[in-house]
């Protein structure tokens, strides 16, 4: 069984690392702040003093941190993964970063004889806890086969999809955020229409879940919105960061994507309103307020 | 068992009427053109010479026609349902029309001692064939209980939802079309992003179906789009009509709903391009072409 290094014990990383321990992988964890490390050590993981230390003890190194500068720091920093990575190792970055950054880092890893996969996830904290994440993989197909058992410990084995070359996983994640955003904004608008007409949006949700409008967003976020429960979940500031990647991607690729652009504006407004630490389904509050509701 | 009159044997009405016959309801059908009537008569339905004739023989009258003027013609026309409707009967209009029109017609029916429900559906032709439609009902709750066994023959019994007073079913349907539109447009934009980046959108769909972006639109229309199969299904011209109702509704209610408005513009462009008779998932073609694809 591969020794696994795990860097980044945030809302997503913590339950993912825990699942790796539970499935019996010898795990070495590193995190900037110590509190989440202790929980993992209590569960049976070893603690690394630095990303370099974690990499030195591992065949497979997983990183899941907020953004590209964090990934770069963890890999390229003075005590980073690249300092100790062994040829033949595989680095799996499960953060959500720009496709171009993922391509650059994969090339940097390759120059050290290591493979690097971009493998962002979807499914949220619930998916991370239940080990049912969807994983979108860019990079070398053989490297993916090598680490597939590791990924299957944190994700749904049937939803580990090889999308294409380095960066393709991140590109797919950008597509994922576009689809979620379009669904979320339209659910919010539909609920605003219902409320303004004096109709119970809960009944609208119930009826719509039976038809073509059915979606996980309507099911899960629809319920959050009805309850006004905007505790994260997935923070608005992270979704804002992801939509920055989407905005740059559609610009660079020259794809007119007005719904995606609109969602980006909505989420920018949420940030401006100081809602960065609320769940991103708080987009509905912005829609409601624009309609003079609440 | 209630005698049922059924007016409007289109893409949706035909399989719905057939399910009523199969479930044993004594059915009298009327349709403007004769071809679909023959199929129903062969299955055991009686034929009416006019909407008035159908109503004279029925306790419950279902109408499902393209738009409000058609519903008005069928109900208020010279040989219309209102000419013969008996007090205590229930009219169930399953067309998609404006909430205000539904309210007006319900009042007109009430003045003749008949109840009228607005009960538009979601689930498409497949749902109509399988008898699993979602039905959103506006109007008197007792009248709904009275006709529930009839509706359960064409829809999923667990998805017959009483939304509220007259017009509420249509309001809910408008919400449904908003949610579908936001999902459809964003899936189309995501596929355009993938294609422009040289990535297989089929893999994107596969990965996304496992996460929070999962939706019936991604599943069903996503596959149509991948195959370039724009045979209806649900015609663009009908969706265009529905989005006219949405546009009027958000205007009247003063709900800023920019995603809904954007979807309306997309579908207007489809109509302008002569695609009214294609399935409304052809929205993806407009998105692809704007990105210089195909």
C-alpha cells in the first residue's frame, strides 16, 4: 500500500484525510495550523514538520489548499514538496486553481521526475465526509491508474474521471462551477418570483424536484435557502475565487458565456456585502434583497 | 369512476390521454386535427364533435393546448366547454399559460358553478408517456382532491403538488422554466468552454453528474447536446412562449431576475435563427456558434 502524504486539512481536506486513514493508508499529514493535525494524529496519522518532510515519507502526495499561490508555496517553497520529492512519485493536487497554473506545476514536477495530476473535486463537505466526491483528473493516464486506489478512498470510484492532459481536471472544475452557478442563480430567482407572488417557495421546490428542473442544487441548496441557513458548507469567498478562474478562462478561450459572467457578478456583490464567510447559497439573499424581499 | 373529457392531443396530451384510457377512465377526446383522435379511439376512447360535446359527457374536463388564446377558444368559444359545463364539474387546464389568464378563466368557470384548476406539468414527453409527470396545481384544494385520482393516472402521485390559489400552478411552472433555463444555458456554456479548450464535453458531463452540478438537464439535455440530437422533445417555440410568460411575470412582480432574462434572450435568438421546431436544448447550438464552434 502506498504511503500517502496529505497537505491541507481544511473543511474538505480533513474528512478526506480521515477517510484515507480509515481505509488503512499509512498517512503523513501537514497543515499550516496545528489543530486539525491533532485530530488526524489521534486517528492514526503521522505528523510532518513541513511539506518537504511529508513528501520525503510518501509515494503519493495529495495537496488541497485554497488557491494557486498556496499550492505554489507548498510545492515550490523553501521546505516544499519539490525539495524532497522522489522520481516516480505522484503529486495529486486536489485544490481548485487555474488550468494554466496546473499545467505549469505539472511541468515543474515532471522536470523533477515526478508526475503531477490536477484532480479537483465536487460534492462538497458532505461528499468529503462520506467519501463520495466526484474527482476530475487532468494529467498522465498511467499516473492516474497508479493512484486510483488512493483516490477511491476519498471519492466515488465510479466518479473518478480522466478528463485529459494536465490542466484538464481544473478546466472541468471550472465547468462544474459554471453549471452550479447557473443552477443556483436560477433557483434563487425562481424562489424570489414565488415569494413576491405570495407563493410558498417550499411548494415550488417540492413540485420542481419531480420534473426536468430537478437538480442537486435545487435539492440541497434549495433547502438551505428555504431555511435561511447560510452556514458553510462551501464559503462564498472560495466560490468567488473559483469564479475568478472561470472569468479568466472564458476570457482567454474567447467563449461568450453570459450566464457564467452574471453569476460572477452576483458573487462579487456577495463579497462586497461582506458575505465571504457565508455559504455560497447566500447568493439567494442577494437576489431576494434586489427584489425588495426580507 | 369519473367520466373524463380530454381536449388537446399534442405531443404531451396524446400519451396522457392514453394513460387515462389504460387506467380505465371512460374518456371522451377532442382535438382540432383528427389523426391523433383516431389513435385514442382505437385504444377505447369516445370521440367528441366539439369541446362542448366533450364537456357534456364528462365530470372532469382536461385541457392541454399551446397557449392562453387556445385555452380561451376551447373554453369560451361558440362550441366551447363553458357552453355545456355542469355545476359541480371540474376543469383542469394543464396547458402552460400566464398566471393572470389562469385566474381570469378560473373566475369565469366559477361563475358557471364549475371549479377550474391550473395544473401545468413538467417532465416532458418521456414523463407524459411513462405517466410520471410532475403536476403543479393552483386553485381550490377540494377540487384538487376530487380530481386527484384522474391526475394520478397521468402524473407521479407523489408529485401532484397543491401550490396555492388560482394561477399559483402557472406561477410555479414559470419558476420551473426559469430553473430549467438557468441549468440549460450554463450546461451549454460549460460544454462550449470544454470544447474550446480541446476537452471532451462527454467527460465533463460524466464527472459533473457525480457532484453538486448534477441535474436532470445535464443528464438528459446534456446527452442530447453531445449527440447533436435536437429533434423535439419540447419545441423551442413553446419554450419561447413560456419565457414570454416569465418575462411578463418578473416585470409585473418587479423581481430582478437577470439569469431568467438572459435565457429569454438566448431563446429569442434561437427563434430568430429559425429553430422554433427544434428541441429547446438547441440553445447549446447558439452558445457554440457564438464561441465560433461548429
